């Protein structure tokens, strides 16, 4: 069986969980407490990060973009990036937008401060960082609204890896209750559509010990 | 003519300058002072970052990985990622290693502190960050040494995008004179080989006003 080493609140792992299910590929999830730096895990990925995917009898694959491209090349029946080279470039630009820009401006300021710091023993959240994260998220929600009004989904007509990357980050922030949905009804419309996809259901069942999500987190009609 | 909007000391732009030349694709370089946030440039890339590639009569393409993948798909004669899906996953893993891990641990601590902060008007370099960057670089040079002894190039038998990403970052740090080559002779052997490639020559001619490189920077026999 294919194995995905992951953490429930890692947006990069969530993006791949969505991609694997959209491609109808079975996999087993294994939680990897990366902060323990297990030698057996470092042998799979010297960067010490999740996600890592191991195909049955295959070499371990690391880095969420490298894994997503591998899945797209190996299992092309359900395409997640688009048809033409230009369409794929647009999907990848938006994946990078969320995995880098949203990550630096929002995810690190909110999720890292409130969750990861605790596991790494790095002390209390920095309130200035949390304020920054809450300021930056609005611009990203506006961008999602603009894209999803011009197009059916963020990168074009199809539900693509761009939507998965965006939803992966936002769903982690939503687990913290920090997405101002009511102030962003157009972005919310897009997220309602994402949330109702069967591939998204397992993410709504995630539960981190000692840190329950807010009641609306798993609610499809929030 | 194909246009690449760039900055001379951006490792992400340098990676693409190498890729374009390795693929024998002509292009015109345009320096974009991203900190000025020109509206015409923001229309090409709302993220406001270089590199941006515009093919003759084509849509603007943004994000260095999205552009590299586009080039690989559109001009496949000289492959930069590898042949099989697993080989390509390994190349992409290493590109991410340098574009993310090396970038966060070394490039941001040295290049951003010493160069970008000045352009952005963000004050003086933080000496603690510079110390961190100088500490972290050694582990990366060891990793390059290990990989280039097990393989001909970093990702395998061919000079690939992994070598280009690594050399792009290191060449920017070398412009500052901050690569401890003498303590890392095996990594230096690899860099000597990279430096002697025709695709690398234009990078050695880069010159940032008021900030000359050290004498060894452009020296092939340093």
C-alpha cells in the first residue's frame, strides 16, 4: 500500500491528500512527528519534513510539489494541472502563490505561531505575528474572490491543484477559527464548493489532541 | 523576442537564465526594480516578483518553478529535469531544497540582509541573521559534496535544474564573498565544473552598482 507520511495540520500534506483522492489513489496515512527527527524518517527525507510519499516497493518521494508533479505524470487520467503548457503554468503560478506567498504572510504568522511553536518547544505565540497574519489574510481572500468570479475555479474551468493548495492552507487556518468568512462572502462561496467535494471530507474529520476545531470547521453549511 | 524580467542577484532569475541558455533559447533581459511596484509590472505578475517570462505574443508567466516547467514542456529537446518520473521527482526535490531550505537558511540571512534590505529601505543588516546564514551554509556545502560524489551531477548523470538552482543561490552568495570554498574543497570541485559551462558565463559578468564582487567571483580557476 502507498504510504503518505504527514501531519494533520500541514497544508502541504493536505494538498496531497486532496490530490490523491481526486485521482482515486488509495493510500495509508502515517503521522510523522517531524520535531522528533527520527533517524528512520530522516533517511526517507534528509530535509526532515512532511509530506513524504512511498509507493509500494518504490523510492521515497519528498517535497509536496515534486510529489504532485510525480502523481500527475504517473497517473494522468484525472488531470490536476490543466491541459496546455500555458494552463499548467497558470495552475503552478497559483500553487506557488499559496504555498509561498500565503504561507509566508498568513500560515506562518498564524499556524506556526499558534501550533508548531508548541510542538517545537519554541515558546508562546508572538502577538505581533498573529496580528500580521490576520491583516494579510484579507487580501488573499479578495484574490480568491476575484479569480473565482472570472473563472469557474481558481485556475480555470476545472477544480485543479491551485484550488487544492488554496483550500489546504485556508482549511488549516479555519481549524484555528481565524478565517473571517463573514467579511468575504465571495471567497466563502468558493470554499463552500470546495468543502462539498468528497475528496475534502477526510480533512474535516481531522482532530489534533488538546486543540479541537471550532464548531463550523466541519460544517458544510457554515 | 522573449523577455525575462529579472534582477541580477535574484537566485530564482539566475536559475532561469541558466535554464534558457542550456536550452539554447534566446531572450532579452530587463531589470525590474520590484521595490518600485510599477503598475505595468504588477499587471504582469500580481505577486510583484521577478522572474517573469513573456514569450513573443504570449501571456506573461510568473514563478520560477512554473516557468521552468513550462520551458521543459515547451522545449523538450534538451531535458533539464530527467527522463523517468522518479528521476524528475528527485530533480524537483533538490530544486525545492535549494529554492526553499537553502533560501530560508542562507540566502535570506545573507543576501536579503546585505542587499535587498538596502533597496527596500529596511535599514541595516541584522548581524545575528548574518551569523546564522554563515553557520547554515556549511551543511549545504557538505550536502552538495556528498551528492556530487555519489553522482556525476547533483540529481544524476546529467547537469540538471537541481545544479542550476544550487549554483544560482551559491553564485549570489559568492558575489558577496560569503562562500567558504577553502573549507569545502569537494563542493568547490562541483562549482568549478558548473562555472566552466558556457551557460554560466553571463552570470559572472553581472555587476551591481556600488557593490562590486570580490576578485575571485568571475575567476574560473579560483
